[in-house]
C-alpha cells in the first residue's frame, strides 16, 4: 500500500512536526507528509517543512469571519491535496464539529498530558499543582470536544523532585517526539482502528505488550 497522504497542521515552533518529518523519511513508513498548513504566518514550523521540501500553506484565521469559514477553507485545501490523514501538532485553533466529523477517525492530535487529566492549556503547571506522580502525553483521535477522543497511545513521564514547569515540559516533549510518529505509524498502517469509541490495536483493546517504554 502506498504511504497515506498526510497533512500536518501547526501554529508554532513545530518540534512535533519535525519528529513526524523525520519518521516519514524512514523507508517503509506508512505515511507521507504532503502538506504543512499553519494558521500563523510566521510559525517556526513552516521553516522546518520548507527545509524538508514539504509544500506549506498559511491560512491565517484572522482573514475569516468565523470558525466555520476558516474550517471550510481548511477542508478545501486538504481535499485539493488529496489528504487522507490530518495530524494536529501544536495547532492552537478549536475546530468546528462539522470539520471534525468530516475528518472523523482521520484526524489525530497530541496533547501533553495523560488525558483525560489536564485537557486545555497550562497542563504542566496544573500537573505540578495537583501533585501527580506521573504525567505524559496522549495521541488521540479528535472529537468535537477539545482534547477528547479515543486514545491511540500514551507515554507516561514521572514527575521528579526538582521539576518546574519548564523541566517537566522538556521531558514530556521528548516523549511526545517518540509517541507521535509511533501513533501515526499505527493509524496509517491500519493497525489502530476505532471500535466503539475505543482504539483497538491489531484487533485488541490494549496492546498485547507495551508498545514502547518512554522511561530510560
Ligand atoms: C506540544 O506540547 C503539543 O503537545 C501541544 O503543543 C505543543 C506543540 O509543540 N499540543 P511543537 O510546536 O510541536 O514544538
């Protein structure tokens, strides 16, 4: 099967985009990044895409009258490129239910916490304030409610005694860079499928053995 045509949507520095670009350059990887779209004209991730020879497009949300109009343009652009899968990678816009439904089970997101804990912003500060012993990251299929949807994979990261927001964020980000390419591999290869709003991997409700261990 040819690699699945994948678009990555960004708003910022694009370190997760970079992890996906690097993975997609590996022989046999089941996804090919055909387009990077940013809603922010000077997002750092655009340069990463250009350096990798991936076509980019800026769709500045400020030029649209509302979410529906912006999402319609986004949908048109993705369809024009023959995109099959969409990865949100630090894309800081809420998407309309219509858009999310149009891309149901073909739209994935990464979030820097073990969902359903700490959806939304400031996840690391909130994890520290809550005193949790582990946090981490989640790659999930997108549903209309923000940071909600069937979990593809998660990576747990311990909270260490000296952690502040920035130290914790750095360690979680390193886990994100391993988790996202792995999750996209599972989805693009057809190994991960949504069954009754849970993700089965290789037809099982949980992986037969740990998919990977983010701890050193
Ligand atoms: C990541 O922590 C991601 O989980 C969150 O936004 C951040 C984006 O970072 N959704 P980057 O742009 O991929 O470096």
